[in-house]
C-alpha cells in the first residue's frame, strides 16, 4: 500500500518566481492538507482540500493556492516567491470522517528560494 | 483555539536511558492527541495517538497517556536507542473542520552510544 508521495523532493527557485508542488494521497484517502515547516519549527497549516475544494485555510497569503484533482491528488502553487518561503512543504492525507482523524504525511518537498 | 506546548529542548541521552518529553495542551472538549516523529531529512511519521481521556497510546516502546486532569500527553520510553534520535512533535486538531493539526515547536532528541 503506497503511502503519501510528493514531488519533487528538492527545488531551488529565485525570488519572484512561481513554483508548483505535487502530492498523491495514501490509497483510499480523500482529503489532502498542506503544511509549511520552516527550519527548526513545527509544521504550520496552509490549507486543506476535500472534494476538489478548499475546505479550510491557515494564516497564509493569497500567493499560496492549491488544487485537488478528481483522483484526490493535489498541487500547491506559490506565486511571487519570497526568501521567507524557503521551507519544507509537507502534504498530509486523511479520510474526511472526523476532527481526530489521523493525518499521514509524505516525505516533503524542500524548497530553497535564492 | 486549541494549542500545545512542548518542553524546551534539545534532549541528549545515553543509550538505554529513560526518556520523557513533556507536552501540555489547551483545548475545547477532548480532542484526539498525537505524537509525530521526524527523522533527519524526512517527513513526519505518526508515532502514537490517543483518542479520549485516560487512553494510552503506544508504539515502538514509546507510550503517552491522555490525562485530562493535568491537560498533558507526555511521551515516555523506558530505554532509548541511538536510532530514536529524531525530532518529536506533539499535535492536536484545531479549527472548525477536519484534519487541521496544530503542532508544538518540536523537541530534538539525540541519543549517544
């Protein structure tokens, strides 16, 4: 049973560029959440997708956007990159069954903005 | 909103020592509580969870008990190994919908032979 997969594993961009990160959820999961983890910090919730719609959002600017496809996979897009966007971006999948439903995380995409 | 506070780290231990990492929470009601582990250069892995008060979660020799009286979910292991060296995060659900987790700041554990 494949777990959560993310691509690419590493990415280097320059300020002002745009980036797209991809996530495939664990088999059978229908909900995808994205988190940003800055160096030395805990993950911060960006947003969550369910039934191809953004269901809830954390405290991130509109430069961060996403999409969920019919097969439940998801993309995270970040426009007008800033140096401060350098971080590990984690995707997590779950079933939309309850607030306490376990989140399963992928290995992450490490983004460096120069 | 719900929040968690983890003990300040890092924690350095010798192999076979006893481990405790403190986690306290503030929450409305009794949400599930989680411990996640992050090994160097990797994503997060669920270590254990407890879904209601007085529950004990356990996995790989680690244990944590959901204590509503002290609003705590401390992580313990009786005998740590070098392979346990990682960052440990306490987390709980927040928000009005499903699956939004709030994490503690993380505790770095280093175990020496």
